[in-house]
C-alpha cells in the first residue's frame, strides 16, 4: 500500500476503513513525560511532531484571571484550582438555579483570537497531520457551570435546569464548530466523560431523557457541518453505549479497560459501525509496569483493534504525569513494529 499522510490515515480510520498502518496520538502528554523523552520540548504540539504523532490536538483560547495563588476564573465564569496535572479542576461554579441560568451569558464565541491556535495549526499541518479541535457535547459545560455535585443532584431534582444547560451546551458548541470548519478543520473530539469505573454518572434512564437527545443534536450538527467526530468518555459505558454510538459519532475513545470495557468485545459488537481508539492501560500498567509488559499489552490491543481497519492505538486516557516515559516509548516501539497492515 502507498504510504499515506497522517491526515489521510486518520480520515481513513474514521471512515471505518483500513489505512497503511495504525495511527497514533494522545489527547494530553504531561510536560514531565515530554521533557524526559524530548528534552527542551516546549509544547504538546512540538512533542507530537518529534514523536511522529498522526494528529495535532488544538484547544480554543479562553482567557483566565488569577483569583488566588492556585485558582483561576475562566471567561465562562467558573473557577478552577491547579492540580499536579496539566489541567485544573473546577471548584466554584456560577449557576445554582434556573434563574442563574436565565441570567447567564457565555463569552463571545466569535472573537478571532479564540481561534488563533486553530489557525496556526491549520497553517502548519493541514495536508500532513490531522488537526483535531477539542470541543464538547452535553456534559462538560453543564458540569463546569454547576459543579459536578450540584449537577448530579439536579439530574434528579431539577431536570428543567439540567435540560437548559444541555441546550446551552449544544448551542455554543455548534457555534464554535462553525468557526473551526470555516478555518479548514475537518475533525473534532468531544471530551465529556459520562461514566466512572462502575457505570454512568447518572442512570441510563436519566441519560436517555436529559442528555441523549442533546447528544444526538450536537453530533448531527457537527456532521452536517462536514466534521468527523471522535467521542471521548472514560468509564463503564455498557448500559449507555448503544445510545452513544446511535448519536452518530465516528469514533469512540478510550474503551477503558479498568472499567470493564473490553476492546475485543466492543470491536466485535460495534466495529462495523464506529471506529475505536485506545486502549493500553495508563492507570496501572503504564504507571507501574515494565516496558516488556507494555509491549505485550500493545500487541493485544493491536490484535483486537486492527482487523478490518477503523482503529487508532493510544493509551486508555492520556499520558499523565505518573506514566513512566520508558513505558510510553515502549508502546510506540511496539506500534511501529506490529502496527502495519
């Protein structure tokens, strides 16, 4: 087979077809791992180039203002606290009631400065690597604006408020999608986690009633704009996976092994409908295991995901700060050796 560009390779996989080799990229690689493997590396983008990733991951730019030593207020109105990882966690949120939601105004989504990193990535990489922009679907923005605990309580006690937040999330994400499409982007991923290791964060009944209709609207809106969509969610998805796939996504990530999501089983049941991305365990194996064990796990993931195409190899979430750099290198080495069709 003729050697594909990374962009062609990703596009082919997201169409459920077989490329020349299995592609690879990560949503996040912690700066400490980046520095160990590529000394002097200044950014995730530079690391992706140095390591031969098939995609460049881009976030939109929203300003934040420091409000305490380790806390920052986003333009969206919520406050995050720094953590040892690349991203903070929201600790104060602006919406508690339906009245708060009615008064809430999101930031201006059409400022050109929001999309400066997108413009730069498209300029530098389009035609070579896939440029994938991080947007959301129906859970992350409600969580940021209410806080996780209050949102989960509202699912049971204030469904009208939750529905309003979901509608807002659909609206703003489709507006941002229009902007990135106008800038030449053809792939987005949504990072909304619906589940934890034992199951969804809400009952399947509540998911179907409050979140699934909005998920279908936002995914179909992305598709109508010509976008391919990768859906990320950790956790045990078995009780809601049919709804997620029925929404129209092109790829499901990361098929969380510690949550009971078996890549081979998901491939057998859904591989004719959706591409898959994952799923070498980054929580235990890549943190505490040996390079030899990582190579074996990578070979298993390839054997389960590769047949027929439609597969992207990656970790089971991200390359976080506790991942041993030598283990990530071992995964990439195994991919290079065993991941060609």
